[in-house]
C-alpha cells in the first residue's frame, strides 16, 4: 500500500519514513500540504495520508478538506498527526474529514496499529467496489460498471484524438444449451465464453456482461479493421471451445457466437447509447445472415465470409 507522509519538520519526517518503510509500505514523502496536494492529483496518489497539522504553504486541515472535495473513485484514508491535543483541536481536525488523529510525539506501536486500521478499511473499500462492479458468474464488469468505464473512454478518446471500437457479441442458440444440458451447464459455458473473450484482449481492453448471454468489449486506440480482426479471432476460438463436464457421459458442448463491431471517431459527438446501437445493428445483421459471423457497422457489412468452413477475414 502506498502511504504519503506530509511533514515540514525534517527530523519527524525522517522518523516516519524509516518507521513506515520498515513496515513494508511504499512511501511518498512531502514537506507541506501544497506539495502533497499536487501528488494527490497525479497518477501516483496514495491510499493513505499521514499529515502533520501545522505546516507552511498549506496546513493538514486544509489538505484534508481539499482531498474530501475531490471527485476521486477510491477513498483516501487520512490520519492527522499533531502536537495539538486539545479536545477542541481534535474535533476541528475530525471535522475537516480526517479519519483518525495521532498526538505527537507519536508512539510507534500506536502509529503502527492505526495505520493497520486504515489499511483494513481501504482493503474493504476495494473489495466492496470490486463486488459492486463485477458480474458474479463470469467476473466480467457488470453493465453499470462497463457503461461508467465507457463514459471515461469516450472522454479519453476525444482528449487524445484516438479512435476506439466496440465488439458486441451474443452466443448463438444458447437457449438450446440450457434446454439440452441444464442451467448449470449453461452457467459453465457462459464462464468459458467470457474467459475466451478476455484471452483475446489486450490488458487495457475491457469486457462487460451486457445481458444474459451477451457481452460487450471495448478496445481503446483500435480502428474498425483491427477490431474486426480481433472479433474474428474471438469467433474462431469460441468455435473451438470444448466444454466437457464432470461425469463425461455426454458429448462436449460446443457453441458459436455472433459479433457486431462499431468504431467511435473522436471528432464525432455521438452518445454512448448511439455507438452501442450501431454495434447492436451490426450484431443483428450477423444473426440474420446466419449467425457465427462478424459484422461491422459501415453500412453493416459482413466481415466473416462463409463461416464456419473458411476463416478468411476481411474488414469492411
Ligand atoms: P440467438 O442465437 O438468437 O441469440 O438465440 P438464443 O437462444 O441464444 O437467444 P434467446 O434470447 O432465445 O435465449 C437466451 C437464453 O440465455 C435464455 C436464457 O435463459 C439464457 N440465459 C440468460 N442468462 C443466463 C444465465 O446466467 N445462465 C444460464 N444458464 N442461462 C442464461
Ligand atoms: Mg509542522
Ligand atoms: Mg443468444
Ligand atoms: Mg441474447
């Protein structure tokens, strides 16, 4: 866990650095609130801050108030460290949004366990966020979390002038899998399908469960042609998934899936719903052309030629 120390007194700062470093924390050390405030806005922002109160430039209380006003997805646990021990001061410190308060000179044992409490709360928060954002069955993002990531991706795409693409995919005749093998087998097939999609993606791509047996993947910095090739690779790999089950009495379950691809140009002011609608139109076309194929939204044209015999890909 990354911990930031904010302390203007060099001796006290050094003591904290050494002590917390020995406990295995990754330390960022700053001399006043202003310097710490700059760190908070960067990509290296820590999860836990231990800050002195009285400092030049910006004091600990103001730093804490500013952090609490930030629109930050992760919680920052804030411990105020000070020589001020009056009840009134403690209340003022806690009022600023601090989670905890330690009186200087600090006791090593007390500091250690108060930091551990902070760590426990941060870990719980991560766990809750993870549970709230992922689909329980497949581990993919749930629809709400996917849509939130997409809004960020649209902003990023416009800011960086980079295109991105969406792949919407739906398992073909999945109802038949449930009807033939039961719902539990259907669940296992969904898990394998989701894993297969992820394995064909790069680390910064992300996938969400859009509906029952429908998944959606976002490929940042990817044009339609590249996304078409990825979808085609996914399609071929899905075709070769062999789901065999415990007792081996029945034949392995085989599935196919249809794919719709759409791209977003950073020059457009299209809404997320409209981009997804285009991917959905392409998916609809893939289904109506006979399933087990990839269609791209140009004028909705087929990428996959004559599946499943041939695997020739041709975007456009
Ligand atoms: P199509 O090729 O047109 O997509 O046909 P389909 O049978 O896949 O589509 P349909 O919409 O008729 O059926 C989807 C099925 O997916 C029905 C539903 O019970 C099943 N399903 C949705 N969510 C789950 C799930 O979490 N687990 C299991 N086992 N089945 C699910
Ligand atoms: Mg000070
Ligand atoms: Mg289906
Ligand atoms: Mg469906």
